[in-house]
């Protein structure tokens, strides 16, 4: 099970954002946002809603009720480059990702 603090940190990093960037979007001090990324912290519904807007996702994804994997545009571009460099077809990539998912599940 993943914790909310880990999920929101991963979303932030996947979007190449700093804690300050997210805090500015939320219109709160950086130190307040930083506490959300600390284990055991709580997040209010207003902030959760705004994070969903920022990351184009749902509360279920942030709260860990889904197993949806999020790929940022940067990660998708990197994956496409790897596929092209190694002449991999999409089916090979899907099999590889499924194997990785089984290992880290």
C-alpha cells in the first residue's frame, strides 16, 4: 500500500516540479506543502481537490484506491526514445512493463 505523501511526491517529481512550484499553485507556504509529503501527515479535501486539478487525476488515484500507473509526458518521451533506440515494438514494451509491475507489486 502506498501512502498519500509518497503519491503526491511522485506526482510532483514526475511533473518536474519543486515543492515551491506546487505550493505556489496551491497558494500556500512551501513549508505547509512540504509537510504534506512527510509520512503520517494529513491532507485536507480542498488541497486534495486542487492537486487533482494540477496533476489531471482523481482523488482515488492520490488516495491509493486505484492501481493506475501515471506516466508524465517526459517519461513517455523517454520510453519512446528507448523503444526507438532498441527497435522495440509496443508488444515487447507491454510485456516488459507487465513483468516489472509483477516484481514491484
